[in-house]
C-alpha cells in the first residue's frame, strides 16, 4: 500500500474524528491543507557506499564525493532532464569567430551559503578564483589537464607562471571571459563538469581554515543544497552527510526538497536490505548489479558489456576467429535468458540520447556485430588447425564477482557450445584480482565494461588507445589525441566513430549488452533525475507525495 493511499485513509479518519470535536470550519481547513500537499519539503534518505573524501569540486575524485558535491554546486553550464547541455548560472554567452574567446553573462541574485549563516553573492570573480586554484601546483588537482586549452593553464600548472596569469578574467562583476590557447569543441561541456564549479575566495581564505571541502563548517555552497552536517569518523559505523536547502540558491531557482540525508553504509547487501524494508527511500544500483524487480525504477544506459580476447594467444590473433565468436553469439537465443532491463548492444558506444545530443552517431553498420550461428558453425569447421583448437579447450571467460547477471554469461557460453562444440566456463574472481589479471594479460577471454563519466564517446574509445586489454589501436589513439584541441565537435565525433568502426569491424570487442545504472525509489517519489554517466542522483526537483 503506497503512502498516498495511507494518507487518504488517515485523512478520512481525521475528518470523522475531527467533526465530533471541533467547530464546523476546523476539519475543512485541515482537509484543504492536507490535500494541498504538493510533495515538496521532504528530506530524502539514500545510502552511499563510502564517506566522501573531499567535497572541494577542484579536488573531488571518488564517487561519493562527486555525487554529493554535484548537489552542492552550480556552474556556468549544466544539463536538463533530457541530457541537453544548457546554461545554468550563465544566462547568456558568446563565442568569438576564431573559437578562442568565450564570454559569459552570469545571472545576478545567486548567493553562497554555509552553515553558520555565511553569505556572499556569486560573481564572476568566484569562477576566476576557482580556475586559478585548479591550475595552482599547490592545489595539485588531478583534473587540471582537462582544461589545458585555457591560455597559460598548462604553464601555470607546471609552475612556469603564476595562476593569476591564466586566461580567465572577470571583465565585470557578472561578466566572465575565457581565452583559449587553441579551439576546443568540448569546452562548453567541460564547464558543466565538477572541476569547473566556482569557489568563494572570501570564504576559502577567511572561513575555511585550510579545510575547504573537508568539514561541514569549512564548505561553502552555491547550488541547490548546502552542507549542514557531516559525520565521518574513520572508526565509526554511523557516518552520514546531511544537506539542506540552500537559501542562497532557492530564492532564485526553486528547490523542492528540504534536504537530503546520505547514510554511509559500505555493505551492499545491507544497503539493499535497508531500502527494501523502507529504512531508506532510494537505492542506486551500479550497472553490474541486479536491481529489485518489485520497485519503482529509473534506468539510464551508459555502460556496454562485451567480450575481449587475449590476442597474444595464437588463435585469437586472427580477426576471422574473433569474427566466428561474434557470429556464434546467437542474439535471439540470448534474448530469452536476458532480463528485460538489459538492452542488446551492437556498438561500443551505447545508444544514448545524451551522447546523440552531442552529435555522435556510429559509422559501423549494425550487420557487423549481428549474429549468424549457421555461418559461425560452418567457418569454425575449417578455420583452425587441431593444435590451435586444442589450446582453447578448458579456456574460461574472466568475469568480476560484482557482475550479478551470470545467467546471461551462462547463456552466452551455451550458444557458443551449440555452434563451436567447446564449452567455455565463467571464471569469477574478486574485483581486485580481476583488474590485476586484465592489466597483466592473464586471461583467455574476458567480459569487460566500457563507460564514460561525462557522456563523451571518447570514454568508450579510450581503453583501446591506452592498450587496457592488451589491444592498442591507431585510430583510437588518433581520436584521443584530438581531445582538447579539436576545432569542431563534428570532427571529433567523426574520429571517434572511425575508431569505433576499427574496434568492431576487426572484432577486438564483441558488444553484448547495454547495462543500466538503476535508481530504485519509493513509489511516492517523483522528479528525481539520474545521471547514469557520473552515477549522480539530482534532488533539486524531487518530491515525495
């Protein structure tokens, strides 16, 4: 029974009882107040797996820090619920004809707020200070290189010039200018990412006491919520983070909830049990985790699971052998054993609206990765010699124990057996051993997962540029080399599509499934936005009826 039905029952009982003990107007007034509840003002409860390490946007790297900080800060750019890039604090912007100067008009009226009632207006100078901190060697941010397109940024990060000399300038109290050393087609997207969030210099220098982002009292927010409490005892078991509605933001942009309580619980099974027994109201399932089927869910697809081969093994060095394995992956038979929430994958980059909104579309024909079991069986009969085939007997597919869809993998090895006559079992290992064996090349076949934290197709291509699976491809390296210096987004997308075509047409990766990041939530919760790429839950518009 949902909370809404319970509320209606409670209302009926209340009216009956109240009509016997109050004046004629009182029950009606209370009833009107009850029915006018629009779901706002709720404090949501969600568990996270670890306490944030640092809520300083220029330094945050761990998943818990990122998901909390993204509810604390607002930048120049952001995304709407459909994944479209939009202005956030920037009410307008212009780009010079040569693509080297970006000018932003910042909306007036937004304020910083911190526990203890610190308040100050958000101005262009806060963005200037944030980028100077980002490029200051003393800050030692791991995100600096992403913004080296800014004039002088790389030199400042290396200590050659002062951070104050980089190409970020406040030309007015609410006017901000970026000067780039070279055009960067992704620059607007970079301004939506966490390292590009502003920093209040007055608070940082006079109030934070050298602990900016490390304690509630030393963290100042300009986004929908501010940090009210933060208990992170390394020896404690009841750690939590409490956010409350930020008056400095909500006076300009309405914030529906009163706050968010993040409960720190490192045990996945315990987090899941707490959600199922209603101790928490939301549960975020990672792409490899199987969500409860009897809960209201929101799914976003950002991860592609598929097979890679150890191409140092003689048989797998032949692309025609890899092609046979791809053909033998009978899609129709697999679909019978795959949960409905998992989507079939035919590409290395998922079929995502947000990626499409960046102008990306694959150049590979879908037929390249479609199955053909009959042709696989025929070609398998002559493509390998007896010695090469014998090397494959007893080979396993390496898979991490975090992958909760092992029945899907069993279905894959079954259809391979039907076509190839060899059974390949799954070798399930813990996450640490899985990563080590992938890095060491200690596997025959492996189930791997391609993703991108910022919805750029480059994220899916990057492993084949770095040689993560022992596979380093020239077109992937070429595409990655264009990051940060490509003049047009279409040129960058074309390079990524060309790299993806090489990956798929040479069968270095066999895409199988698009795995969802799933947000399960209380039946009466609404308007909570999930970003599956950064795996962040945004609560600004959230309601609980």
